[in-house]
């Protein structure tokens, strides 16, 4: 009944406004003043929700024009490039100031907590003694039953949890979902239909988008990418997102996390070409250079990027141009000091 009363109140207000507008038209210039007043009130009301949420990574915030905004932000990347770690690092930072709802459909809650602890320890703290308002939801948790059937962490359940939290706490949380295709997979399991189709992903995106825009909730949604994007040298684009149709149009911001491989130095003309050596397996790099690219941004610039360093064993991301990274990564010995030069990467990785 509460919702019905609110809707009735809104309808009454719309009727009153309509009558006022008709009266104002008869008064000529008064209509302009009235309309301007309504517009400024509307802008003032919406500006309350137009707040940038700092990610904790200066270069990322600058690239996004200030940070994350309400609506859907999609983050796409290949497997093992640290997208979950990046999302958790943002969650741990934001949770110190506002609630964060982290939905993990790939890892257990215990695994997520261990990664956060490791991040805190290596970031200079002694332990994850205070996670702030970070709430973790994972597949193994009990979500009750309905009609004799066990509830799963489907898109509908995620939306229900977000709505219930918002109504009960009256706080706008940052929502992080890891990851989209698994949420749509759980939708198929819940309906006992096909496991996953393009249509199921589209339905999941539309439900989450409606939830985000209805209550001005910022959502960071991790997405897998198409196999075609796995090819080396492929430039990131909106088509890289798996079952990408609705993601391209419904997302407010789309980000791609891509690998940066060290390039071979160009040979001078006239030099003897070296014989190819025996191929070896790719060397494991404890510090992986990555590039975060903005593919779409409804509220800012697209096509911009920033370079990051992913410390895999420490569960930490740093901006490639952060002062603390620069100070500890290379010395003044005439080496190339550009943020991701071959000299610097070799020094970082020992």
C-alpha cells in the first residue's frame, strides 16, 4: 500500500502542475518564469544523485571525469587479467565511506575475504580489520525457498537484495556484480530452461539497468569477452563483450582492461637479422602491465585510457604513473623512464 500511496501522490502533483501550466500560458511571460523555476528544481533534485564515487586510483578517477556515477558501468577483460581484483580493490576503498554490495557468482565468500585481507596487508595495513560497509553475497549462501524450490543468486534475487537494502537502510550503495554472464546463467537454472542464451544476458542487463536508474544506484558489472577478442593485437571495442548487443546500448559507461605486452625493439636497416631461437613458454610476470580503456561514457569522454600495474601476488593495482611506484621501480641510470618501458618492467619484475 505504501507504493500505491506514493504513485497516487505523484499523479495528484502532475495534475496540479498541468493546471498551473495552462494558467501560466494565459499570463504570457509568467509561463517562462514558471518553467525555468521547475527546471532548476529538477536539476537541483537530480544533482543530489550526480555524485562521483572515487575508486581509490587517481588515474582512473581522472580518466572517468571524477569517478563512478549512478547507472551501469561494465568492465570487460580476458580471464586472469585481474578484473575481480580491481573490482575488489575499488569495493574495499569505497566501503570506507558508503555501503558496497558485492555479488560474487564465481568465487566463494571465503575466497573473496582472503583476497581482500591480502590486499590490505600488502597495501600497508596489518589486516582487513575494518571492511567498512562491505557486504558480500555468493552462490553458496542460503537465499531461502519459494514454492518449495530453493532460491539461487539470479538476477531477480540480486535486484531484490538491492531494493530491500535501499528501502531498509535509505542508503545508496555501490553495487558490484562478478560477473554478468554467470548471473544470466543462474536465471536459466532458476527457470529450469536453457542454461544461457543471448536473450538471457539481454534480460539480465535490462533488469539491472532498470534497478540502477530507478534509484540512481551506481553499478559496476564485470563481463566476460568474446573469444575473438582473445587474439593478440586485437583492439578493444564494444563488440568484445560476450552477447554484447544490449550491453552496448544499455550501459552508461563501458571499460576494457587489456594486456600490454613488451614490444621487440625495431632493428636498424642493414643489421643482420638474428636467427629465431627455440620457442619458450611465456614468462610469468608477478607484475602485469595493463591498460584500462574507456569505450563508452555517457557522461564524459570516450577513447581515453590509463596504464595500470597489477601486482598479482599482492592483489593490488597501482597507476603506472603513481609517485610511489615510480620511486621504487627504477633508478637514475640512464634507463628509459616512461611509465611502461621495457627497462622499467624488467626492474619491477626483478
